[in-house]
């Protein structure tokens, strides 16, 4: 399993969880097999362009979002990318709370 496949799989999982979907629901929406969704999320399989488009449509995101914020090879993620990845791993309720905290921090900084 390649590191890129693993990173894309983690991103798919994050987007799926953010959308509040199970693997079964995502598979149904994308007209794919549930087992295949699991293999993609674990980085065991490589998705075709067609599959990426099906998944993006099912997740209601642009296909580019699946590749967004992936670190460049051999370079550490920027602080913004790292924050994004951490927030993406949180459930939607926690994401809203983190957004409120971030907004308050920015507002306080501007005083």
C-alpha cells in the first residue's frame, strides 16, 4: 500500500464522517460495494478517476476536495494543512465548536 493511497483513503474517510455517512450509505450513494469503500479508506486499493468522481458526487463535494490538503511528498504539512486535517477528523458537532473558538480567537486578536 502506497503512502498516497493511504492519505487519500484517510481523506475519504474524513469526508465520509463529516457528511455523517456510514460506509454502507456511501457505497449505496456512489453505486459501489461496501467492501471496496473500506479498502479505499484503508489505502489497500487505488481509485480510478471515475470512482473518485462517483465518490465526490455521493459526498456532495468537488472531486478536487478528495485531494485537497494532501501534503506534498517529503515536505511537512503547513500549519493550516495540519489544522485542517485535525478538524476533519472530528465529528461535525466538534467541528462547529472548534470553529466558534477559532472565530473568538481571531476576534480577540483584532481588538
